[in-house]
């Protein structure tokens, strides 16, 4: 035994070294040279009770004096009949039972290879954790899940509620396999009713109101929404875009197959105004639309609520923009096949036998259609006569 000092700790050989000033306090030096403090004690009096050894922290992160004071605190706790190491183990086990910890492990072990991993992770962060965070997974009941799903459905997103149910049901079944819980609280919970279809199309005045309102707050959400109006693309196709997907001249986004709903790579053509919007975005990180440079923009609920308060348009969703663009292209005389190309659809005119033998991609026509639609939107925003926008001729 020796008195632990900085000089001794700096030069001590491998092994355990006990402090002669404080019984049970010591320094461990590994063969690699790593050094850490510990306190050694018996949890209770009596023969046959094995000693326990608890790490206090690494030397360097703790000074000798700090480690000695920490050891004294723990030894005082032990003298009162408590066992700090057992308490630490209990807390560690409790942490693994918290819903947050289970979700993290589930995402890593069960969902990491999932093609939709990013979307699942965002759904968990945005909708599930805010409701169930901090709860022990064994204490979560069916009523908690029902309340969670009802909250999502009540904001007008029954499809998202059903998607959430599918993911959380898989999570709880995974937890059962791991013996973390005995019963699945989602058992007996049915899907939320979804209307047969949504027909909302924004009129010209609503387009102007939303465009002007969203333009008042610069940032990734503002830019992304305006790009939705100019391209008719899906929300995640735009907001998940990376700088690498922008072509060398900056006039189209080239989506890889894994980012396309139709499982095929496709191009999203950018009008001059769309190019200006993208060019104005600051470059930090891989994503074009980002707030932190590490991940794509994800604060849709909060941003949409703020936008609704500004624009005064009611009962609309971002996906309605896509239907609005499709309807606008129809008004401009765009062929159905071209509209489907713009939207990234394989449906209607390109399904079945026609889809097999009709191999023309309509890319040039799609670019021309978006140019005409972009001119129409510009005229609306600038208050010009949209009747001067020349409709496309049918070919």
C-alpha cells in the first residue's frame, strides 16, 4: 500500500494499488497503461460475504483528490447500509427497461437494414417518443397506444396513424422476443378509418396565399414548399434531396431508385425559379434542405402549423400541392403520359401492355410541361394575367 498521489499515479506499474490513507480506495493500472480509480468494499457484515469493487472513473478525467472525495462519499453510503454498486446496477437495468432505450436498441438491431430506416426513425422521434418517452416499457398499456394513435388521426393524418401502429406493433413484438415484456399492448387495436380518397385542389388564390406566406420565413421549409409547387414532386423526394443528386448544371435532381416510390431512378426537372431557390440554399452537409448540416429537414408539423396561421388557407396538406400541379398541367393541355412522368408515376396510361411496349420516357415533354407550369405560377405570384401563359399543344 502507498499513498496515492499524482506522481505515483503517473508512474505506477500495472496492477492494483491501494491508498494507505483511505481503506478501500485504489488505483488500477492495466497492461495497456490505462488507469482508473476504484473503491473496494463489503456490502454487509458477516463471514463469506464477497468484496465488491466499483469503478469511480478514469485517471485524468478525475484528479486524485476528486477520486478520493468520491470514494469517501461512496464509503459513507456503504457505512449507512446501502450498496452503491447494486443501486447502479438497478438503475442500469431500469434504463434498459425505459421505452427510450428499448426504441434505440430496436432501431439499431431490427430496423437498421430497413430501406425505410430514416423514415421510421423520424416517425419515432416526431410522434412516438414525445408521448411515451421516460415510461417503463412494462408499464405501457393499450390505452396509451390508443391515445397516441388518436392524437395523430385527430390532426388529419389517419394514414400516418396506421403506419405508426404497424411500426409500434413490430417494436412490441420484438420486445416480447427479447423477454422485455410479456404481453403486446397493441393487441386488439384496429386501424383508424381512412377516407376513400382526397380530392383537395388548391385554387390560384390559395396558391398565391401559401406561396407568399411561406416566403416570409426564409429557410429549408420555405424553399422546399416552393419547390413542391414548381415540380409536383413528393414531399420526401424534395426534402430528402442531397447535393450529390443535383446534376452538374444544377437544372435537375437525379433521384436514385432507392429514393423513388416507383423503385426506379427518375429526374425532377427544375425551372429557372426552382434553380434559383436551390442555388440560394447554403451548402453545409449532404442535404439541400437542412437546419443542422447533418440530417434532412424534419420539423414539418410545427412549420405547417405556423404556415397555416400566416396564409389563412384551411383544410389543406402538402400532398395537395402535388394534386394541384397535376390538375394545373391538365388545364395547360399536358398529355396524361407527360403528367405521369412529371409526377413520377407508373400508372394509368403506362400500366399493362402499353407500359411494356411504350418505352418513350417523355423527359423532354416533362421539362417543357414544368416550364409552362412554372411560368403560370410566376404569373400568379407576380399578379400578371395568367391567360397570357400559352398552353402546351397536345401532340
